[in-house]
């Protein structure tokens, strides 16, 4: 039985600093449940002084505990124990489902295993990647020596709180760094429990600290702190730009930014079984209620198969049913809050006013009270400059555009701002490879849409979709700085 009573969940309180819970010293903020709009609890944010304390303690803990200098295999062992605890923790699953958009069945069956496996992957990286011996003249020895930065500041979004935390903490800790993590103030609880489990696994107190609060106060203080030597952020392109600017202004520290997207799903007339393709397209824009930076929200379909594919998508959209995230039967996510619901509604309305046509959906589900459930929506007759095509909506809204030939399809798939992901659906290998080359996207999926459990494949965007990579060995190596050494005999 996975269902649970949302009113009986014991919430962790405050900040998690130096291995213990403590109350924030800043302003109070309420944490609401997206499924019914009710307040789950209240926290106090960490002000600049408390963020400074967390960073200073993290820096001291990494050095004094020996975490930064211990044998890499020992760090890996701690991370593997941590992953095992995460995978088995029912409390963690309930905290994730309670105030996030993730239904409890998805958390148990997907989110926890994915989070644990990501940490296991980086546990294995700890002693697998090292520096290099460099070719120099015979009387000298050249080396490239990796070392941890020290303290890495991490800021994660609300849409996948646990897995995004694993993307940040896994490589940083495996490489010997300490981490100060700020989760979204909308979904603060599961990350606190995750840090508590890290201490149980043997991570020295203070090496992973969690600070709660808004981006404007807590996040800005974290990015600006002089002991934070690197910043890793996942979130909107606008916020990423501010973080990049703040990081440059406060010490020229490197940043990894995984930002917004407006990803195309390019469907050619030789894509194969239309039911299989329709299911792929559907998952690409409705998973997590469309609240994913990688969501494939632009359907660009070859004219000859467009009507049949759209008909199948409309029928599938009509079958969705809303449900609270603490019910094990729920398969469809709410929007995170009223503000996000208003944004989705405004973009859809603007698209219609500009000549767009709603084929299905287009409004909130009736009978869901104060829950923020939006119907899967298809928008046709949209031009390239339509707000629904240009803006990242972060909701289950799919625009539909038709094309005649390959060149036109690739032209429609291009986007002036974003270049995070793209999907290509065709059974022609040559066409798939041509499309892959022609798409300006950091990730291209062919005859699928969405990430897999292959953590060796990095993810990251082009253009306004980000800088650097999460996942893969690239994320591990980005958590190290490299020192050049030349020794004369």
C-alpha cells in the first residue's frame, strides 16, 4: 500500500547544517501542497549570515574530516551506502510526493531508484578518473593533477527535487568537495531527509549542508560567498543568467547551468507504428504535468501523417484523470502552484488570441478544488512567433506545426533562444543522422523521447539552455580543478 495520509507526515524543520537541524534566521515562508493548495508547513529561510555559516562549516568539515584527501575508494563506499538508504526510505518518498508534483507511485518506482543509481554511478567515478602524465622533454615530467574545488554551491529546482539533488551532490562529493545545497523553497522537505541519510551512511557532518529560502535571499548569498568556488544550477534561463553574472562578479567562479528548453519533436512520415509514436509524443509533453525542462512541447509533423497522429493524441489526452500525489493510483501530476497555473492559462489564451486553435484541453480540470491540475492541451494553427511556440510554458501544452519536406521541418525545429533537447522520429537511419546534425540541441533522442538510466550520457544545452553538463563523467570532471605540474629531474 503506497497511499498515505498527507496530514500525518512528520515534516523535517529548518536548515540542515553541520549534521543537525536548526531554524532559519530569515523570513518565514509557507510550503503548499500542489494537489489541494493547502499549507503543508512553514519554514524560515536562511539569511546571508546563516548561508555564510553553512559555507564556512562546509569548508572546515571537508578539510578537518579528511573527506577531501581520503582515498577515493572510501568516498565511493560512503556514497554507495547513501544510495542504498535512499532507495529503501519510505519517509523520503512521502516527503517528495507531499509537496511536489510527483505522485507517490512514480516516486517509489522511478524517482528513488533513479536518484540512488545516480549516486552509485558517481561513487564508481571516485577512483576511476584521474589526472594525466603529459609528454614533455626527456629530462622532465609533466602531470595534470586533479583536485577538488572545496565548497560547491548547488541550487536545484522544484520539479524533480531528489534526482536533481543527486545530479549535483553525487559528482561533487565523489570528487572530494563539500556541498551547500539550496533546494527550491516550494519543495524543501525531501532534500533535508536525503542529507540526514547521508550522515547515517557515514558522510562527515558539515560536508553536505542544506540551506532553505528564496533565490533572491538564500540563493544569491550562496552564489556570492567567496568560499563557494563553483556553482551548479538547474532552473530557468532568466535565473541562470543572473547566477552567471553574480558568479563572475563575486570571484570569477565557474558555473554549470542546466536551463530552460522548448524542445521539438520532429516526426517524419516514415516514423513507423503511429500508436507507438503517439505514445512517445504524449509522454514527452505530459510527464510530470509537462513540468520538465526537457519536455517535448513542439510537435513538428510531416503533413502526410499529421491528421492521423493528431487524432490519436487527442484520444489519449482525453483519457487523463487528475489525482492527488499521495494516492497510489494517481498517474498524472498537478501543476506546482497557482502562479504556474496562471502562466499556463495566459500563454494558451495569448496563442488563441493570435489565431491558434485548441484541439483538446485548454483549461484546468473541473472538480479538483484548489488543486492545480491542467488538462493536456493541443494547440494548432500556431505561427513560429506565437507565444506558445517561443516561450517555455512548463505545463502540458503541445503546439502542432506541419511541414512538407526535411528542410522545412528542420527550419521549424530551430529556436532562437533554446537548444536543450530534440526528438527525431523516423525509421530511416540516414534521415535521422541528417536531422541530428541539423538540430542545435545538446541532446537528441531518436525514436524515443526522454532520458534513460544510462548515467554515462551527459545532459546539457546549447544557447540559452545552459553551459556545461550534468551526468556523465563530464559532470564529475567539472567538479575538479586541474593543476599543471612540471618537474625537472
